[in-house]
C-alpha cells in the first residue's frame, strides 16, 4: 500500500515497472513538455527503476496547473524506488514549468542511484503565474513555501514507506529551481543536508536581478542586429558574456522580453511603459521591497554546490552566480563555472562545436555532494575547462 502524503488534499498512486522517463513516458506518469529543451539529446539514460509513484496536490486556491485535468496548483509528484539508498531528493521546477520538469535532468539519475524523489510545481505555473497571490511578490514567495511544505510531507511519506526517515535529504534544481535550492539552504537549512544549484536565479533587492540586465538587452538588441557596435557593447556592459552573440537572436525571440515582462508584472504591476524603457533603479521603493521579500542573502546553512555556464545568455554569469559566490564567502560552498555552458542544454545539440551541456556536470556535482557529506573534501571552486578527448554530452570532470 502506498503511503499517505501528509497534508495532501488529493493523491493517486501507482506501482510502476520503471520510474524513470523511459518508463513514465510510456505509462503516462510524466509530461514530456514539462522537461522539453532542458537537456541535450545525449544525456545518458539509466536503466529501469521499479517503484511507486504518487501524484497529488496540497490545498490551494489557484488553478494554473491543469495536469491530470485537476485545474489545481500545488501539485506534486513523489517517487519511491523499490531499492532505496536511504536518501531523499527534493526539487522545484525551473522557469514556470510544472512538477515533471526535472524528470529527465534530475529525477532519472537520482532514482537510479536509489534516492526517493519529490518535486513540486511551486504553487503556480505558466506565463501568467503572476495572477496568483494578492501582493506583489506573492507568487514567487509561494514557491519557497511549497518547497518547504513538500519537503516536510515527503520525509513523512518516506518514513511510512520504508519504516524510517531519510538519512540524507538533498535539494537540487535548475534556474528558478536553483534559486529555490539557495533559498531553502539559507532559510530552512535544518530540513536538508546539502544541495546542488544549477544556474540558480539571483534575486537581490537593489540588484543584480533580472530587472538590472534584461532591459538593456531588450533595448539594445534591435540596433545590435542592425549592425551597431555601440549596441553590442551596451549588451555586454549589462553583463551578457562576449562570445555569446550567436545565442542572442534566439534569446531575443524566446526569452529576454517575455521573461522581463512576466516577472515585472509579478513585482511591479503598476508599470505601464515599454519593456525597453524599464528602469528598476528609478521605480518606487515598494517595488524594491517586493523583490526583497524573496531576495537571497548568501547565508547558507548547509553545503551547496553551484554550477553555471560561462555563456549563459539569459542569466549572465557575471551578474548571477559570480555575485552569489561572493555572497556565500565563508560558508560551505563550491562554485564551478562551466566553460561554454549556456542556460538551456538543448542548445548544445544546435551548436555542438560552440557549447557544452551542463547536465553531465550536474551528475558529477551530485556525486561530489554525496562524497562531501561522507567526509571527502570536494575540489576547490574553479572554472571547468572545455573537455578534450571525451564526449561532453556524457562526461564531465570537475
């Protein structure tokens, strides 16, 4: 019998021959569109992992997530392998995706290693996630609450299933999911033993944050695309790495304007101007206070490993993880800058000669975290060079 997830308003369980995406795609227990584009095609696939999957949701008033036809947010997935190693991994979704978003990049591999795995949709999803809540910043603040809620509930469900609480609880996440790792280790450290942060989003009240670099990209890209050297330099001065120019057309079409707009609507709903004209420094103090509600401090209470690509053209490394590494000085933190990595690993399949996927480095970092907790000092923080003589889609040496 499957355990009950404490606090869940609804749950449905299934015994599956394979909890990894190779099995759950076929059985209908994942949603591939949730994780599309987050990994390269060559990321290794583990063998089958039999076990129990529980899908459900916690009480919530918003309805942006329509998975399972539930039209109910605060959805979660919990996977309990037959062969359990005593550990639990918690993940929050990247971007504004739903609870299956980490299935290919994270869940497949930690399940194969024997961990139980739980993930949340963060309490709101989609391009209008900002409609949730009452005050500016409420929707993002809920993300942190939902991760904490799931962690507590998943630990109890694991104890029901295996007869004991997890000996080790880790957090892992990509982008917004990486932000969640950082926030939990800063604010709820007693729930975890460590975490792996893959290019987490940095929120600080006075900057840097999305609003201090994305407007410059939106404002200057049209002139850059018309050949302006001054516009190119303005984008680089905003933090976007020189050498990432080949990625700018895609990011202009897909990410920059949209990302700025939806998060600006969350934190600054009164703004009525153009995307290109947005000036965060000049906005009312109330806008900065809304960001401060969810801001990071760097005061992590448990070991953290951060990975970030040097060619990230959405969250530029110089305005994100380079800054966060400085904020964590004196804390148990390792920071690996992945040469030629970018924000979405699927772009490696388009530019294999110019990029490398970060996914294999995440797998190595996850192993490294386990060894760190076992008493083996991890490699010092460093910039990881582009590999020579090995396939970067399958291998990474930190």
